[in-house]
């Protein structure tokens, strides 16, 4: 696929900002316009308002601000915005509410369908996380089912002979900072910092050698990243290793309490809206939350990412 000329990032939060930063700093960025879709700012914002400061910092990086509201705007409005871009990267997360990820995907599919064969759209959806295929439907974390809906929609589009959409999913494991929440258990988990996710995502999008034959679905021999799940990672650790690591860095012991999956499920039954319990159950079950770092896309390309110990030494001391 030819290098994209116009890139749109949806959202500029913890991950979106890092993706934007590494896109504009990438050595192969020349001739490529980078934009970000943000909710329209209030005209009454003061120069000292954090949102205004972020807008200013993005503009100083040469990033174009595109007004849009992924919650309030309908699919047709979003599709008309997306139609102007060759690559769309969603960095919105789950905070926008249920149905947002499928809504965005439908809008992307609609915008891609209107393009000519010579102008395909590349889409990287918000799938920066665990291996939803392995976890499957009906998990304790019910928002994961929508992620599988998105995958079904994208895979179905790939079966269409006249599709003008190329998509890539980037599985990152847990955000490293979330790993250091004191409420998880014993299984192993793969993790990546938002900065490394941003850096590696920019590399996937902008590298002239972005076509890959490794780090995709097991057994794949395809030379293209389109229609693939790329696995990346900075570290894979157990929670026991994490506890020992934190004790070493802060130089004090921690009390360790075992919460079984069954205990967490019983607690969730009494508190069904508890998002943390949902994550604890999913990660406690240990399916689809870790993978071999040596087989990741970034390791195969010699791209190193921050480990849990390195993150802890920078942030916990």
C-alpha cells in the first residue's frame, strides 16, 4: 500500500497524544498531513485551561484540529469527515460509551465504500489491548463483546471483492501504568506503555516496510499487515513478579491478599457495575492477556519497548 498522505487520529488522550507525537516526529512523515478529531472547544476557554493548552501544543506540532463529536454526531456526519483521510486511527477507548466503537467502524466502512479503488482507506480501530478473539464473547468484561463486533465487521468487509478498506488491529496487552494498580492477581500479562504504543503505531503506519510476515495471526505467511492482528509488547510478567519488583523499588514490603476468580465473580454479582472487578476476572482467568514477546511485531523488527521494571523505576521512586 502507498504511504498515506492524510492521517486522522480520533482523540488526543493518554494514547492519542502519544500516537500524534510520534507520527509528526517520524522521519518518514514528510509530505504527510496529520490531523486530530476533537470535540469542539468552548470559545470561552481561558488560555490557562488544560484543554486549551493541549490544543495549543498540538497546533505547535503542526497538527490540524478537526472539530467533531463521535458521540453526538451521526454516522453520516462522521463518514463525511473520514472520507477526507487515507488513514484513520481510533484512540478513543471505552470512555465514550457503549456502541461508539461499532458506530465509528460503520462510519469508516461507509466512507471507504465511497472511494475509488486507487484510493483505499486504512483503519486502525481502538483495539489496543488484549486478544479479544481468545477471550471470546460473554466474558465478565462485557464491553469486550463490542470489540469482537468490530472485528466481525472488519473481517466481513475483507470478504467483499470491491472493498476499499484495509485494516490493522494492534494488540498491546495492558497499559503499563494500569498494571501497577494494586488490585490484580497472579497470572502473567503482557504490557506496553502508551508512549511505546504511539511509537510503534507510527512505525506501522509510516514505515515503507510496514508489510510484515510475522507478529500476525499464528500461521500467517501474508506479506501485508492489512486484515491482520499485530501483537506488540514491552514486557510479560506475572503479578507475583510485579509485587516483588515494587517491593524492591520502594524498599518496603506489601501485604498480599489472594482474590480468586470465584470470589471476584461473587462480588461482581452483588456489584454488577464494578468495572475493576470485571477486569480482575478477565485477567485472573488468564486467557488472551499475554503472549511471547519474541514473536511480537516490534521485537521481530528490533524495536525495543519499556519493561515493567524500567517504568516502575521512572514512576514509583
